[in-house]
């Protein structure tokens, strides 16, 4: 009887969404950020003082909210990727649906993280520039080391997402090696959130980090155990 291994599973993964669709998603995201920065005071007059006052907060709140959402989606994308390789996805929801969830949640989470960063260009307290948003450690006014770690994690995340589109060109081995760096991305995002997030002292965010980190670790340990099991000899 033939048993499917993680290496065999990588051969059966479906194709990614088209590059045109990905570009469209990015353009829509950037346009949404720009519209939010410029139109929020008009749509929500009650927030005008927060946006235009001496201590604006609305963009900071949006950044914090999108950061938590991006972290959750990254965790989900990581879990989907791990259960594909540790065979749990064969039980539910199946390899193709799990792969689609893995891919789309990864792209969506990266979009949320991009929103999280870009929306801060509208915040007059932090006063980030586009260069500071995209250049690691360029921000010197707010926890530059921890923010820089988050920026590096974002670029690792972007590399992993790009690998979806070049998997057949670079080969399975290189593709898997790139995907292994997603653990560095997740760890970097967690460290970034812990040490630069203003919500870190809150109990609920502490539970979030403990649950997400522990659950991903357990899934990974199970994946390692499954991988090291000897393959049954075909009769």
C-alpha cells in the first residue's frame, strides 16, 4: 500500500491565482488605504477632531486593529500549510481546499499587514513617511528595532507568497526551503507585536500570542513525527 508523504503532496498542489488578479488586489488595497486617509473625516464627521487634532488617533486605531487581524490570518495560513504536510488536511478539509485556504489567507494577511503599515502615514503623531514604512529600521522615533524586525518579517512573508508563483521554475526543494522561512516570518511578526504593540500588556493579546504560538508548535511537532516515520514497504 502506498502512503502519501509531504514530498508527494507538493507534487499535487493546485495552481496559484493569476498574477493579474494579485496585482489587482494590491492596487485595490493601496487605493483603499489612500481613500481611508483622505475620506474618513468626511464620512465620519465625529472623528474629524481625532484626525485633524493635535493628537490624532483614528489612524493609530486602524493600524492596531489591522495588525491583530493580520497576525490571526498569518497564524491561519501557517496552520493550513502545516496540516497539508502533516496529513491532517487529508482528513479535513482535503488537500486542495487546505492549499487554497493556505494561499489566500497568506495573501490576504500580507495585504492586512500592508494596510497596517501604510495607514500610519496618515497619523500625525508617529508621522511615518513611505520610506520609513518600507525601509527596515528607518524609523527612529518609535521602537526602531522592533518595528524593523516586523518590516523584515513582512519581506520574508512577501518572498513566501512570491514562491507560490515560481514553484515550478525553482523546483520543489527550493520551494520548500523558502516556505520553511515562514517560521522566521511568524516569529518575527510575534516579536514585533510583543515589543512594539501598545496592546501587549492586555491579557487578551497575551492569550492570543500563547495560543497561536503553542498551537503552531504542536502542529509542527506532529509534522516532524509524521515525516520521520518509516514508509511502509509496498507488498
